[in-house]
C-alpha cells in the first residue's frame, strides 16, 4: 500500500510543519533559562511563609516578610544555591526547580527540607478593620482560619491583630502564642454582634466567653492609637487554659479531620466549605454533609452535586463564614439557622444515623436552595475582610449567566423551570436525535467504502446487522442526551425522569453493539483457522453464555443507574429465568453436561471408548448430544446429560496394553520340564522388545482339573489394539516353540476315549530338557525364583520383532494409501522393525 493511500498529499506538509513546530518548541524549552522570579508559598519542617523572589541573570534575591528573612543565591541550571538570613539566625539552602517551573524541592542546611509552590500573587490587599473590638476579633478569626487552610500569606495579618504586652518575643514565639489563641477561641461560640453592641469605657475591654459546658475564658482587648488589638495572655496561662478546655481528650488537640464526623453544626459547615474548596476530589465529602433522604434515587449523585454547587454559591454571596459564630455543642439538639429568607432557609439540624447523630443541611434547605440562589442574586456585596477563596462556578452557572446577559427574560421562571431551561431541554433532545441519525449514516458509508475493496469484510460491518445499527443509534442518543442534560441544572423532579430516559437508551444501546463485537470476533477467528471442529462447539457454547451474561450485566447496570434495588432486579431476572428453565429443563441439562465434557475431558473426538455396554469411537461432541460410531458402524447419538453420567472407559489414552494368559500343560509333565518351560518363557518376555521388563512374569499357578497351569502376565509397549494383537500372536507362537522344545505338550481339557496306544512324552527331548536343567543346577545358574541381573542384561531385546521372515512391507504400500494418523504410526513402527529397544539392533534367538 502506498503512502498517499494512507494520507492525502497535503497531509505530508501538515505533518512536517507539526514535527518542525514540536522540535522548535522542545529546543526552546531546553534552551530556556529557569525562571525563579515570582511569589512562592514555601514550607519547612516547623513552619512556612510566603516568599518573594527576583532573578537578575544568574543571581536571585528575595524575602519572606513573616520572619523578616532574606535569601540570596546563584542559579546553576535548575539549581539555586545560596544563604538565608533572619534577625536571629542564618544558614544555607539548595533549591531544585521542577521541570514545569511551578515548584521546587530543597534542603535547609544539611538535612532539613524546604519546598515551595509558585502562586499568582503574594502582596494581598486586606480590609481588616480595627475600629471596634468586634471588628478586630472578626478579622483575627477569619485570618487564622485562612492560615489553617494553608493560606500562609495571611499569617502576618493575624499576628498584626495581637498585642503581646511588654514581652519581647521572637516571631516564632509570636506564631506559637497565636496558634494557642486560635485553638482556645475555637472551643467557644462567639457572638460578634453581642460584642459589637458593647461600648468600651476606656482603652481596655474584657469579654467573658462561655463554652457549652460552662467553662469560661476572659478575652481582653486593648486600644492603641485608635486601633483595637487582642491582648494575648502569657504562654503559661494559654497552655493551662487549653488543657482545661481539652480535659475530655486528655489535653490533646483533636485531629484536623475530626470535623468530618459532623458532631456539631460548626463541624458540618467547616467540612462542607473545606470539601468544596478541595475541588472535585472533595465533592463526595461535601455531599455527605447534605441530608439527601428526600431526593429522587434516580440521578441522586447528579442532583446532590448540583445542590452542593448552589449552596456554595449562596454562602459565598452571603459573605465570609466566621466558624466561631456557629454552635459547637455536640449535645445540643437545636437546629442551627445560618440564614433565613422568604424563598428559603439555610439550616443545619441533627440526624440520627447508623453511626450516631450527624449534623447535616436539612432536606428543606436542599429543596429551596435554587429559589434562594435566585433571591440572593440581588444581594449587595459585603466588605471583604480578606480576599479568600471564591468558589469556581460550574458550567451550568456560566451558561445561565451568559444567557442572562444576552436576554434577562430567559431567566424568568416558567413553571418549575426557567424559560431558557425549557428551550435547552428541547434542543438537547433534538441534537441527540440528529446525532443518532448522522452516526448511523456515517457507519453505512464506512461499510460501503470497506466493501468496495474487500467483499469479505461486508459481513463484519454494522450494516450487516440491523440490530447493531439500532444499538448505535440508542447509544449516541443516550450519550448526547445524558451529557447535555448535565449542563442544564434541572431540578430533581424533572432531571430524574429525563436522566432515566437517557441512561436507559445509553445502556440498552450497548447490548446490540456488544453482541456484534462477539459475533465478529468469532467469525474472524474462524476465518483465521484458529477454531477447530471441537473448538467450534465450544465457541458456540461460549458465545451463547457470553450473550446471556451481557444481557444480565446490562440489566444490573441499568438497575444501578436507575437506583433500583438489586434484590428486585435479581428477583425479576430470576422469575424469568425460572420460567425458561422449567420449559427447557432437559435442553439446559444437556448444555451444562456439554460444558462438563469440555472441562473434564474424559473423552475427545477420535477416542475409542466403552460407554454403558457398547464400544465405539467418538465422532462429535455437540451442544445437545455426543455422536459415537460403534463397532457395527452405526452412529449412536447419546444425550450429553446421559453420556456424562455413564461409566466411560477411554481405550485411546492407555499407555500400554495388558497381556494376561494362562497356558495348560499335561499332568505328566516332569518337574524339570516345567522348570525348563518357565525359564524359557521368562527369557522370552525379557528378550522381547515389545514387552515391558517390569512387571513381566511367568509363574506356575498350580494343578487344574485337567492340566498344570502357568500364568503369563506382561504389559505390551503399544496403545494400538491391532498392533497389540500382532505382538500377542508373535509371543504365543514362540510359546508353542518353547513347549515343543521342552518335550511336553499342551493339555487338552476334553474327555476323549482314544482307542490306541498313547505314545507318552518324547523321552529324548524330555531327557534333553532335564539335562539342561541339571546343567543349570550344577553351574548354579538355575533361574528360580528369578534370573540374575547379568542374565537379564544379556537377554534384553535380543528377539527380532517383527520376526525373521516377516515381509518388509515399507516398499509395498505407498504412504499416501495409509489414511489415519494412528495407522501411519503403526505402519512406520513396523517398518522400522520396532522401537529404540529393538528393531535393527535385535538379534535372532538361538
């Protein structure tokens, strides 16, 4: 295939220009000098500060005003090495700038760490009033809360509102005492309006704060040059007061995450605000502060997310939340009203849950938050104490604001929705229908172009299955509808229904597409020759099971999306499955039995076996039945459920075949003749290359009614029955020669009246066999009960098999006329003259 068939000629110029742009951008980035100028939020093991840096060539200078500190260093690549100085101490540092230039990792001295993150602005304009004690306290509470949330630039503002008396403290000591003051004030519910209504008589005013359990703390304000400050008690008094307040916890300060237990209204408000500030990662925690018990289960997550965003916007409009003004009594049962309006209230109330009492925003708050959002649009802006976090508006709020700026009338209510929401809902569904039609037409076009070059690909396209095409239409309609409706901010009563339609279309549309994928995959594997005859049956079974699993899985997914309890969904599936199972019980049993045959594999296609009281070769294992070719060449179909429960004996998989025969000699056989026969038979079994040495044996069993009985027990090296018969035949013929050489005869178990003279045993041969045994005895070579190891080694595989004189029929039968694989294997075994133990190395016996 040429390159211009993959890309049109014009694309080469575009790709070349793009590659050149990437190379130039990379070179520019590599050559760019690391930039340290800017404002950095820095941390070290026992503190942190906002740092302002300025770079001039390879020299960098800066300051961090909170500690009156300065730094100076030299740039070396991405490293900045220098010294830091504070009024009371100094030291060295090493900073390493990140690849993106937005952060650095560093060392303070030899072993301490010092890290920083680039921020947009370090010099912030504040509006903290110190005109009254209440203003000063409000500013301190807000600033200390901001510092606790990581906005260290406000630490200097918080310290500026404190008076430490005549004590000469370092900045570290001031921060420590300010922290203790913050912890102590956090234990009380502070009513700023009550403090604001008090008029100080002079330059000093003391307010007694009372906690819910009766413990008190005297908070003193002092005025200096018409500005009020909070007077900080001595450190010993602060520590003693804090220990008393934390007596229930053994003097330990509760961990920062204790607010997520929602034990008080203050915890709930703080948990909500902090979680929303964390962005999408904290959304679940913010939703946990809402009592969603009255929301529609369908689309609960979407509705709860939207309500949380509404609530965040309303709280931001009302002004900065002073957490110390919110009750923190864990034993209280009185609801906390944060804001009230004819359109709705913001209320936090206790709720009994499985984990105890939790304080949450009430269902009434959630129901009216949209109306409250509309009502607070005209709220006058408050005087901002600190430019703290402002919530980022969701897409819905931006759309609403944009449309309102174009035509304010679009924001007017029309029933439960605003005018623009009605129009947007119609537009979304229209766009979803149009998208479904266009995508289906695109698929038809793609299949048509594909079929022009390769006709074999036609049946793999979507257009080959109308079922799959409808699946694509439903999928596209549901995806566009669901995605578009997320942007409209519909109330729960409407959003639940609309979202259920979109989700149902989305999930149900997946079923035909998944069916098409499975069928196409099977067809491709079949074309590639990867599915054998046996595998085709297994593939059919697996495809059927996968499709059933897909339907059940998508139904459960739909139940999850629509918030239908799994018990009800499974019960519905179970009732339908029970009806089908009762109607097709035997068919299901046979299908399951077919899987058992594939999994357990007692038999395979081509195996010779016995089943029940019949013998035959397995020709096919199907979904319902197994086909067996019997010895009479008939074809028997046995249901899988019956076949799997039969006693099955697989002859094809045996590794050897047992030869077990009993021969009978005449009663007048002499003992040494018998010894001779036993010895020669054992030599025969050891010497024969097709007989396993162990546990081959020949033993004198005893005296029968008509004969002396000798048992021959040996395993033959073959798995083919025809070859076994040939080997057995050879052994029996050799046995006849052994008996004849011994001078005795086989017994005839008959009652025959013979009129004649019995010739009796052959005296000459009898004497010869007895002489041979006598010779063995004299030379201590009598092989009873067993041969010696040397004799066994000498005899092993010394018999020629096939025997001498057998035709070498390799040259007589062309290989192409031997059809079956097993026949060819037997043929070449004979052609080679036996296995490795015999064959060409075999010697004729004497």
